[in-house]
């Protein structure tokens, strides 16, 4: 369930699993519009995603130019990370793709999402979601150290 209500805090009740979800701050639509209004197409950020997917739990530094990922640098140098992953750019999202992915997941049946947005740049800084009718669909990502690039 994607919370599109206005106001500072919203509460939603997932009826299948009876899970209470809380989100404070701007709505998804407000944050996405604020992000898009800035027109930032080149930037650098670090992120970590946790899911049933390649690269889960690892921190990456992503460089985006003209809204396309151009470099992905693994920040975790553990043996497991370097042994099991290459730096395939296709597996890393831009901020716009993060917004799109959150919206797509939230519109599936029996799901919930909770997203917090950066107060200055309006990108999703901490987002999570899960399906209430099946296991193995939960995800979470964190974004940090964002800055526009020339």
C-alpha cells in the first residue's frame, strides 16, 4: 500500500497480516515531484539494498550522468563480496528508478511500503516494503552521501 495522503504522519493497517505501517513526512507523490523539480541528472550516492537479490547487504557508490548509471564501486571489500559479484551496472538503480520501483511494488496486491525522504534533496533515503501474502518478497534500501555532480 503506497501512502499518498497529505500531512505530516500517516497510518495504514495491512488487513491480511494486521501490520501497522507508519510514515512521517511528505507523501510519495510530493517527494517525487520535489525530486523531479530540481532537475538533477548527474549525481553520486551510496546505497545498500537488502532483499533476495544479488549484492544484498553491500554498500555501493553509484555515479549517475544524464540519468544513467556510469560507475558502480563496491565499498565492501570483504572476501564474499569480491568473490561473488562483478560490477554490472544494470543491477544498480538511479534515484528515478528507485522511485519507479517503489511505486511499482506498492501497486501490487497485498503489499506495503514505508519510505523516508531526504529533507534537502527529496530522494528516498530509507525505504522498505513487503508482501503480506507470501514470504521472500521483503526489501529495504538505504541511500547516503548524495551530492550533485557537475
